[in-house]
């Protein structure tokens, strides 16, 4: 595999990781939006492992 191909794969994986981060934050936002407005309720966070 040539250096340019490796660089291209790195970019693809960085884009995929960025897309997954966006999806995670969007899901957290949608979940928070759908919860009832209760200030006593604890915040809901999706756990993720790096």
C-alpha cells in the first residue's frame, strides 16, 4: 500500500469517527429534548468508550 493510500484511509476513518460523534451528540440531544421538564431529574448521558 502506498503512502497516499494510507493517508486516504486515515482520512476516511477520521470522517467516520466524526460522523459517529455527531450521531451520538444528536441522539443525546433528542433524548434530552424528549424527556419531561423536571429539574430534579438527573441528566441522561449515553456512555461511550474510546
